[in-house]
C-alpha cells in the first residue's frame, strides 16, 4: 500500500490494545496520521482537541458502545466520517450502524486490503462532500473564469500563460462546452494586447453567404443595399485579437481568404480591389479533428499549419476529477447570490452522482444544471431525486451493470431490512421469499456457520 493522501487524520477506538496496535501500525505505514483511544470517553476528548477526517470504532465496548459514539460524532462533528468494525458481524448490525451514521462496516477478521479499501471509500466520501460544500470551496481561479485543481487544468494554465507571452497564432481544441472562448480571453487579457479589442466570432453561427462580409466588411455599393461602407470584424479587432470559434465550419473558399490574412496581414473589403493592413492576432478554436478534416480534403492543409502554431487542448469535464465538484460549488454560490437566497448543499449521494456522470455537455451543461437546481430546489439540500433524469438513470446503469450479482442482492436485502426496521418476516414478504430462505441468504452474506 502506498502512502495515504495528504496525511489524513484517523482515530481508532477499541478496547483491545492488540487491535489498536495492529491498526495503528498498518495505517501509519500507509501514510495516515493515526490517534488511538481505549474507550469512547477518551475518543471524545481527542475529537474535541483534534480535527479528524475519520473515526474507526469497535461496536462492543464497555460503558459507551460504538453505536453511541457514532451518534455523538454525527451530532457534534459533522465533518468527520465514521467506520465501524466488529467481531460480531450481522446484516442487522450493519444496517443499524449505517442508519446511525457509519459510512463503512467491517467485520473482524479482515485483511489489510479490506481495511485500506474501506478507509479509502470513507475518506473519498468526505473529499467529495468537502469539494462540493460551498462553505469550504476555495475559489482560486487558474485564470479569470477558469477554476480547477486537476493536473489536466494545471497543464492548460501553463500553456495559456506561455501563449499569452507571445504573438503566435493559437489553435484551441476541445469538446463543446469545455470553455474554449474563456481560454482565448485568458490568452488575450494575459498578453500585451490586453488593452486592445477582443472580438469573438462564431463562424458556425453566421451563414456562409454573410461570413465574408462580417469578417472583412464592405465598401459602399458592393451589393444591393450597401448604401454605405461598413468595417468588418478584422477592422474592429485591429491592434487586438480576433477569436474565430468553430473555424472548421468555414468553407474552402473562405479558408483561402483567411489564409491570405494570416500570410499577408491584410484584408480586402467586399467590393474593393485594395487591401488594407491590419495588426490582428488570430486565435482559432474547433471541437472537430482538423487533421482528420485535412486528410478528407475538407480543410486546407496550409491553413491548418498556419493556425496550428501553438495548440491548447481543453480536457472534457469527465476527465477533470474533483474539478466537477469545485465547479458545482462555484456555480451554486454564484446562482444563489443572483437569486438572493442562501446556497443549498448537495447531499453525499447527489455529489457522487455528479462526480460519476459523463457530462457530454461539459462545463456548460454543469453550469446550466446547477442554475436549474438553485431555482427549482425548495429545501436547503439537493438530493438525488432533484437531479435531472438522465443523471439519475446514468447512475443507476453504472452502479447496476458493473457489480457482481451477489453484491447487488446483498445490498438490496440490506436496504429492504433497513426499510422495515429489521423485521425479517415483513422483509421476506417484500422480497417474495420465506423466512428460512432469507435466513440462509443472511448467513451466506455474513459468512456465518449455518
């Protein structure tokens, strides 16, 4: 086992000194900072003096039981996770522990691998909650509008800074919704042209018949209705930066005209025979594979190489890890402030769904989702049922199709028992089996002798 992440602090509570020594040795060796307590009273004193991420407690202890300790922690230390260990395993015990507030339930004897896995699962739930908690989220933008701590975004930040320090043409790639225009603005406003115009142009949103006129402008009388001359976007960006979004949507004819601008640094207005010099830095973006389009003859190779001097590729949101939760917290605070209301909190399960969702629309989809949740959620907590249908169904598919049948069955039986407060007769009726079959399944799950 490699060293634990960031020296997270763990308290072990057990009336067995042997168990304490073994667990302390194993978890300290894994890189965690470990405290020990021989009973609940000593554990509470440590909790009051030390900020802890996780408490691992035995179930049966003299005077104050592990279950009572869990209740105390849940009522007084809400930013601490709890894991229960016991030498008396049962489905009912696990259900009660989880209902009381334990994140994990581990039956003795257990292997080191089982211990480390359970500890990591409990701590990961805490990390998820902290990342999505708007009170704890630290909004330190990489650049204006960019938030994230993932390595992928740190790499993007470095690339943006390097691009901003030059006057080279930059090609920004990435899926729709990843923030290509934000990257272009960061390059512009981080460079020497920051006090000059930044002109964004959505090439895919302008009809082909109008794009040349919009980019280069026209002279008076160039066409019917051209009663006066009008400058184009390149003229408006003179001295500054023009951002050509979805440049791959340009026709081959327009690509030739753009290539001339890149080569000659001049534009020719529609209806004119004279060119005019312009001092414009060109930033371009696309969500398509330009090299593939070149191979198919749909994009000019010479233009591709002119645009592709510096390339910055923005990662999809699904590859940014806990940035998803940081962004969700950022948007939650922003839209709550705009609505003049206190920001709600995401439940642990809702955070898990957000973290595991594929986000085909990337950051734009996340932003729109959070805005809708802030507007529509009545209470102070956003639960899984509040999330859009496609997210909930996606979570169900992922959790149901990648797990062993025995694991899914055991979890379902446990959930049914919990819903009827451990009543085996009623649980058996709901499950459609008799009590003997239910007992057999519980014995098999708990690995108890029949």
